[in-house]
């Protein structure tokens, strides 16, 4: 059952007002935020004003869109005009954008309500939301565990029902991995499917904005609203946007996936996989086969090279993108006696340790004498990874894998070991390198009650195939119906 559809029904049938719905979510935030820490900024007054405007439209008999009056959370690396946008960094602690990102502008035009800006790893660099300069977000399923990252604030807010749905960004798994850890649906669209204008850049050739939602149908609704060509984004694809909700909820078909060919990526199985994740994958394959799909193991030989490739390319792009934070035009500025000292102290004091680590890796990889050995070679491997996926999609319609090798880990468990932390994105990174769409949805729980995610990967612009498979699986199982006890 789509939460968005149900709230829309309540609004148009006047069972509840947009103001009542919004206030209920704001009350939920007030109750749970001391435990969860999902939000960096809560825009209660603005949200209630937006809700009041929707109620006025309904009272006047005007037709409202499907997203009108729906309360959402927005990751705090998406620019919101007049509302603080920090990227969870000290260097942007007081930055108020003078413009609106394309995706939030589209949501505003649809009448969606922004409850606030959600926490993240600083500049979206991390897999646990422990790298925020302001607070550490907890996993609603186990408050001692991380919610994943970097979109951990958005994922935790959706799982804790502190918003209906949220937007996140995904550079190497930052929507899908926290969605898996928090037991919700998370979608990274095809690169270029959604405008990046107004998204504070981390790695420009990898970043993509997408939805985190309670159900697959809700993800389809949100993607339809935010997708599309944007002349302000040079990487935006000028292709028609279908109504993605037509690809979900195939009714009571006995075999809704009959004829669908699904490839289980061989390189994502075996060593390093938590046994319960492996068991959940085996069970998911049986469900998909029971729905009529043909599931076969398929090899993507260079899949494992995704991790080292990513950690050359992404830091290199980050090194260039974050050069603009120098204390001159905007953001934090350190006191200093000279211009050079001001540059140095501003960046030293304004950036956290993980951001500094990635800037240094990237600067080194791009430096004279090392460019060919590292960055250029990584780009060549990236091409080989794309070729592997192209070969796989010649045989199957979608690919599946675990979203993450483990379930959510304890807060503080991996902060002293960055390499161990980076392995959390082992399954998701190759999808970004190839520019493909990928979705995570719940497929089980471990013995500690922590969610497990199933990743479904589609070919370029084949989100429709992902939604068909994900929706059929979701309707055949009850994992998405379970809620954390808070």
C-alpha cells in the first residue's frame, strides 16, 4: 500500500487536512529526534504555511497533485532558497542558498511539504552518517547502530516515520546502503535522469539524486515528480519521463514476472558476506522464481575492481569540487594574518577528517607524475566495468545482489578503520561507475532484528524493469510492513 496514495485519498475526501497531517509528523519529530537525530534543520513554520495553502486549495474545490500536502525530508546537501544548507560541514554551517535546487523546486510546484533538512556524512562522504560535523544519526531499528550513509538522516527519518518520504543523493551507494540498513526502499536513478542542479557536488560524474520511501510505489511516484531534462544541468538527459507508477502493482497476477530474466551477480556472493545476508538472498531468489522469473547466476568479472576504482575517481573529483571552499566568497572563514594562512586555516578548521582524507587522496592521484598511474588507469577500469554490465544485460533484464555485505554495524565500530568502512559500499559502487539505476528494498532481518536489503540493478533508463521486479517481490513478501519499535 502506497503511503502517498493513502494520504492523498484522505486529503481529497477531507478525512484529514494537510495541516493536521503535517502537524502529526512535526509532533513525531519532536518526540523522536532526541533519540534519532535525523534532522539538522526543522522548518516547522514554513511546513505549516505550505500545508495551510494546500488546505485552501482543497476548500476552494481545486484539484491537487498526488504530492500536494505530503510531508517530506530533504537531504542537507540540496540547496533550498532561504533555508540553511550545511552539507553537515562546519565550513557551510551558516550558508543560506540564494537559489533553489531543481528537484526541490519541482516538489514545491507539486505542493509537497518540506519538514526539514536531514543529516548526512559531511559533503556526502561516508557510509555511516558518523562524519557529520553536528550530530550522529541513530538507526531506528537499533539505536546503538548506524543508519548507513551518506543519506542516513533521510533513511532514518523515513524508517522512524518522521516524514512520509525523503530525498537523498547517491555517489557510491549513499541512498541504497542506508535504505538497506533502515529497512526501507531507496532508488538511485540512471545518471542524468534527475537534474543535479542545486546538489552540492561531491563527485560530479557519479552523484545522482533519488528517493527514499516506505514502499516501491512511493519511490515510483517521487521519481516521476523529480525526473526530467534540465537545461541548468549539462549532464541531464533529454528523454521523456514516463509515469513510473504504471510499472508497479501488477494486481493479482499469478505469475507477474513470467518471462522476466534475472541475473544473480556471482561476484557478490561467497566470502565476506554475512551468513544471514546470504540466506536472505537465497530466499529472495526462490520468491522471484515463484513469481515466474528465470534466475541465473551471471558473472561481472571486474565487479570487485569497483571499490578501488571509485576511491581514485571520487576523491579526485572531490578534490576539484571542494577547492571552492576557501573562505573568500562564502562559508566559514578562519582568522589569519595573511591570505595564504587564511586559506590554510579555513580548510583545516572547516573540513572534517574524512573530507580531508579524500581531498588528499584525490589531489595526489591528480598530481603531476601520478595522473596516468592512478586517475587515468581508474577511468580505463571504469570502462571495463561498464562493458561487464553491458554484456550481462545482453542476457538478462535486471541484475540482483545484496545491497550491502552486512547489516547495520555498531556506531563507532569502524570509525578508526576507514578501509573497513569503505567495504560497506562494495555492492553498490559499480552501479554508479556505470551510470546505471539501482534500487534497494527489504528482504529480511538478521538475528538481531536488523534489516537486510536486496539490490535490483537495471540497464540505462530501465527503471521500469526495476520497478516491475521490485513491486512484484514486495507484494509477495511482508518485510516492508514491519516497523521499528520506538
